[in-house]
């Protein structure tokens, strides 16, 4: 039982590799599905979700409810899929949301810029100069997104267990390498890693439930116990605690809710 996340640039063959890998392993393969599910479940425009997970910070700030709300939605949906196991996820931000979870295979697929330019030219029917501009812009936006939200560069190889350069390697070569890697014991989910996945999911779900009413709430989870930190005035302490319990008490799978009020002056 394993989970594989693939980070890829545009026109890097990452989508093709992910889909073929999932087929050969008999796993589910998801990417845009996450956006669609979040869009339908939370009644939010898919376009907004795509921008929130992809575009540069200046675009985030145009949204009425703020960038973090949309990122919370995506995290919650992805972690729900991961709980089902036997999954290949390819797309934006997957490696950010699973940091700290052991036994998940994290992959980065890269390709030569000249090959990517040719692909962009053929698909969009544009010149090499136009294609290069669009690809550089796209790469820069992805970098800004990672740095703005997490202080992490998506190109940082330390984020991944394996980085594959699609040059001499073909798509089939990459798939064969990843199949062999994914079957290794260190990338099989254990009871302990499943617990951590469950805690991450419960925290993400609780964060979504609280965000609109208590946006300052920060939720962590350990052994199915929710720990909620909220910055608020001491005069509002009890009402905030009551509100947190009101929104979270019907969540399935939690053992307890502990609220910590961080006071500030008004």
C-alpha cells in the first residue's frame, strides 16, 4: 500500500508518466480531480481554486476570502484521497501538503527547457520566443507561490525522494524506475504513517470548518486530538471556545478538542 506524489513543470512529460505509472500499479490517479471536488464540495469557482494554487501572490490577494482559505480546501481534499492509499497524485502543491508524513514517495520530474519550448510551440501554435516567455513566467509564478506560502522553492531537490530528468530517460524508463522504487519497503505505508495521515487530514478538515468564522485559528492534530490555537481578546475567550466546539463537535474520528487562547490587546 503506497502513495506517490509527482511534482512537475509544464511540458515535462510528468502527466503522462503519472498516468502510466498509476495504470501499471493499478492505483488511482488524481490531479485536476482535486480541484473539481473542492470546487463542488465548497461551492467555489474552480477558476479561483486553480489561481489560488498556481498563480503568484498578487493574484491571491484579489480574492475576497483570501488565499489561505482556498489552499485549505485543496489540502483537505488531497489528504482525504491519500487516506484511501494506492494513489498517484500529480499536480500543484502536493509535496507541500504532505511534508512530515513518512513513507510517501515524493517525485520531481524535470525536462530540458528547449524540449519544453517545442511542446509549447506545437500546442499553442506560437513562436519560440513567445513559448519561452510563457514557460519562464509559469516557472517563476510557481516559485513565488512556494516561497510566499511556505518559504520553499519547488525546484529544491531536498523536497523529493527522487528527481528524474526526462532527457536520455524515456517515459517508459521513468515509469519502470518509479515502479521499482515505490515497491520498496521504505515507501509502504505503515500503521504509524497512517496515523499521521489521519491526523493531518483531521487538522485540515477542522481548519476548513473554522476558517470563515475564526480565520485566526491554527489547528494541529495528534492521535486524533485537535489542538486549536486562537488569537483573540481575553474578554472573548469563552465565546471563542464555545464557537470552536460548535463547529468541530460533529467531526467524525476525533477524540477530543483542546482550545488554547492567545490573548492580544484591543
